[in-house]
C-alpha cells in the first residue's frame, strides 16, 4: 500500500469520526483531530509535545500496517491543562441509545467520559451504564460512515 492510499484511509476515518463527535460542526482553535501512525515506544510523547506547544486539545487516530492493510488501531486524547498534558490512551467511541453525538470513553477503570466541543475536549463525570452496547453502536456507525465515504472515493 502506498502513502497516498494510506492518507486517503486516514482522511476517511477523520471525516467519519469528526461527524460522530461534532455532527458537522467545524473545528475551532483549541481542538485538533489528527491521524497518523500509532504511538511508538521510540517516541510516545511526540503528539503530547505538539499539544502542549500549541495549547490544543488533540484527538489522535493511530494507524498501523497489518497484513498489508493500514488499520485504525488506537484512539488517544491529549489535553494540555495547567502546564501538563494529560494523555488518555486506549479510548473507544460510544453512542447512546438515543443515537446522538459520540462520546469518547477511557479504558475501564478510569473515571468519566469525554465529549468533544468545537474548541476543546470536556471531561464528564458520568460513565454510561450500557458501555458495551454503546461501543457496538459507535462501531456500527463508524463502519456505515466509512462505507458511505468509500463510495465517493477511489480507494477501496
């Protein structure tokens, strides 16, 4: 797979997840939605340093080359606050039964959930009670959005 094909895959995921998190609202200064290779042991803080330097909250989609495919494998939040950058990795998308905007759930055992506003990531105290079902709904919506984007793209 060439770099152009990988870039198109990332662009489709960015568009789909942007739609899920913000329902079409434009991003404003303060929040970035980016994609690239997954974090590596060589430099796990590269995106965190960029978040701190720019004072931007970042939703990072990590991809990895697996068996000849470029796959979305990691969702990480970076939130610079009070001189430190909080990194929440291992996140999952969640959609409630009402089928509204997606939330970002941290791994089990961590507190709360996160909502993307147009200009920042907001920590919510609540944890949805139907975590597994909401993650499944989000996965299904993401796949539907990707299929829709794939029909208008030259990359299969």
